[in-house]
């Protein structure tokens, strides 16, 4: 073959070399760079790097070059805001019109409107200030080109071809300083800004980004309870130390400080705040203030709080009769302040304090005037008793009925009352309450439809106050609410089972009282009577009559107010037990 086809072996060798070169070139082209961004700062806030608004930080961009090398370039987009607004120019134009006889030309004003596009940059950065370092196995024969877009939003980095002599990927590190532009409505500790980098050649086309948060002054409020008391009641006093200070992230003085506060819930009816002293870490507090300033919606004012300085406030609050039992009370403080660029910032703090609970006895927590069976229209009384500390009890009693044969209209509340509660005060409309006058009772004959949800009846008791002026410990209080089931007796011949669950709600807290099961029915009684002569020899005219009353097998409810009538016509009754004689005239 070599003899007959002169030069062919050389031609074949040249083609083979071309194929190898093309394979290697395609292999290089198939390699991509990857990017990573990191904001280099000693601060961290809410999982974001924190950048001091009045200082500078570095953005580190890592460009990963694959083995064998590659041409590398990327664009870096700075944190910015794009905006569009409508702009109109007023123009003077000549307008010609025909009036039917002559053409008339007049000067008229018109407007030419167009959209204006703009950009607001949040940081200042010059790519030429970058410090670029290469891994030892990387080399390049060209100078890195760094340019920027006209609006300054984007910086372009072009490294040309980067050779990588290592068998693994190697990195280029670019550290570029930047400064947050404080005059472009960047709010410290609120605005999260983002850098974004995108490859422009041989890249994955997947942008890398890093977010950071702008920081400035940051204040916090701390509380220390000085008398370390337990749960409180009306009449107690709590002493607190409040400290206003910079957080570990704060990097700037705070100005125009205003501290306000209050008690919740119930405000000044629950407690009043008294400020006893105010001091700064560098000297006395020289601004006069009223000790009750927070009770009247006023503020404590401070002109300046430099970094690393603190304000210490000693205060106490007195719990009053409006303090809600069974609900935590809270002292809340709000500190408004301004940074050096005029941004309004704020800090909030609160200190909760538990109030004393009601005390229940298992024997009297949940009691009723019936056992397991109740009759139609029979009034059932539900009573709970407890010991109450000084303060206000905002309570309600909730009765929850469950039955497949009752609907909400079948259950009627009868009465609410506060028996045996001598030491407490309550409004005249709190108790007693006659619910029957507020409901219209009716008997129904209908087909039962199973209930899909429980039937809940609630007595909103209202506020019960045990004044702190009454000396002594906890006072006994009892609550009674009664109900009846209003059905036609024919509907309950076979007995209607249902359950009752009682719950008290005090200060927003649910207190389970107990659960009972019943059968609703109709009593059916029978009476047996026997007559016998007491003594035929000594007193043959004295007759003993024995009457026995009992339930029949069909009876499904207890019987109340049973009266037995005995026709004693012609007889003289001189001795009886367990019954009242009724004489016929």
C-alpha cells in the first residue's frame, strides 16, 4: 500500500493527528468553571453576614478552573434596585383646523410622555481594587480585563485562557472591597442585599449568590427581677432592673432614644409602674422625668447612647385589683432610636409574670344534684367550688353535651348564680341570671337527626373581684349553673343517653372540671297497698295501711316531688309516717 499510494501513510498520520487535536479541544471546551461568593465580615445576623453600613467589607469570589484549563470570564451584579417612572414633557405645537371657510393655525400645548428607567445602587464597588490570587498550578498569558457597565450595576471579569497543570480543579480567589451607600435608603438590620455572579464563558449558567444584611446601631432591653417573687396576686409589688444596651453586633452610636412602656392585659387597672432611678454607665442621667411617666403614655428620653455604654433603670410595679387571675401579666417596653443617617429603628422587650391560680378540691370541683338518670324538664344543677386569690377572675362556665339524639335547641340553661361567695364583688347583672326568661321553651315532636358536633352552652360569668383591701388569704367562691332538657316525653320512652363535660375558662385558660354520663327518660311508678287490723282483740277498729311506691320495669328516669293521696273518707287518721294525709270533706 505504501508503494502504490505515495504519500498516503503521511496523509493518514496527519488526519490522525487532526482527530486527536479535535478530541482534546472538544474535551477542553466541555469543561466548565464554577463560581462561589462569600461576604467576608466578622458579623452574622439572622444567618446572614452582617455588613457595617458606615464601613467596608470584602466580597470574595472563587472561580474554580477544571483540570487542563479553560477560558474563564464572569459578570458580577451588585445589589441594586431597578425602577421605572412615567415622565412627561410639555411641548408647544402649531395645530391647524378648518372652520368651514378658512384654515386656522393656533399654538397649543401638548405633552409627550415616556417611561424612564433607572437604577439605585446599594453598594459602591470598583473591580479594579480587587486582589486576585491564583493557585500555584494555574497560569495565564493574558492580563485580566475588568470593566463595568455604564450604570455601574455589573462588573465584568475576563481572565482569558487559564492553564491548569494539575490533575484536579484549582481556584482563583478575588477579594473586592465594597461599601454600603448609606444615603440610598438602606435601613440597618432590615434590608437584605445580594451579590450575584454568572459565568459568561464556559460556565454552568447557574448563578452563584450571597446575601448580606446591613447593620448599624442595634440596641436591646434586658430585665432582672430583683425580689424574685413567685406568682403574684393583687396587692403584690415587683421590683425590676431594666438595662438598655448595644448588642454585640452594634457598630454605631444611637441617638434620640425614647423609652415607653405599659402593662398588659388590663393596662393600669392591673398594675401601675413607678420609676425610681435612671443612670448611665458614664455618669448621672441629667434629664428630669416623672416617676409615673409610663402610666400616662409618656417617654424616658436620651439624646445619645454611644457604643459600649448602657442605661440602667430601677422600677417597680404594683399589682392592682384589675390583675387577671390565671393569666400571665406582662410589662412591655419599646425603645425607639435613630442612627447617624436618620433612620428610625426600634427595640422591644418584655417581662412576663405569672399570677396565682385558683385552688380546687377534688370533692367540690364538680358536683351535681342528680345521679345517673334525669327526666324531661328536670332541672340539673352543676356546681364548682374553689379558692380565689386577690384580683379579678374573668370566668365562664361551659357545658358540653354529646348525644346522637339531641340538638342544640333541646338543651336550655335555667339559672346562673354565685352562692357562698361573700368576700368577692361582681356587677349586678353577673349573678343571679335567669336564663329561662331569655329563652323560649317549646316541646317538640320530631324525627331525631344524629348530632354531628357537641352541643355547647356557656354562661359568661363576667368579672369577679376579690379586692386586695380585704385582708386574709384566698376566699371561697362557688359557681352554679343549671340546665334542663326540653323534649316531649314520647321521645324518650326508651331512654336517651348523653354525656356532660363541664369546663371553666379563667383568664383565657381552660380548666376541666369533670364529665358525667346520663340517661334521659320518663319515670313510671307503681303503688301497692295492704291493709291489716293491728289487734283484733284489743283494738279491732284500728287499721294499718301500708303503701309501697316503686318504679315499673319500663321506668327510665328518677321521679321527684312524689305525692301520695290516700282516700280516708269515713276514717280517722291519728298516726302516719312518710306521707301527709289529705282529708276529703
